[in-house]
C-alpha cells in the first residue's frame, strides 16, 4: 500500500498507526528501516504455549554483553 500511495500521490508517511496485527518484530523493523515511526502495539508473546520460549524463560544478567541470558533450567 505504501508503494501505491508513493506512486499515485507522491506521498511518504513519517508515521503509521495500526493495530496489534502489525506489531511483529519484522514489521516494526521494516518500518523503522524506512524511517517511518510506527505507532503500533507490539504483539504480546509473553505467555507462549506453543513450545517456543516465552519471555518468562529469560532473565536479566547485567554481567553479560547480551540483554538476556537463558535460564539454566532449559
């Protein structure tokens, strides 16, 4: 849609508002890479039950260079 608007009206948005369906990491990254500010709620996946790790499976460890460290229980 953004491409069509650019081609038809020569407009490029500075920001976009959308619902949670567009709040995935890849979508938000795509917008930021194009210098479009996303005003979109991030998809909440903290309590996952599909076998993938949830936010609860990680804890902060300020001593590491990463922002999170996997719990040893996994």
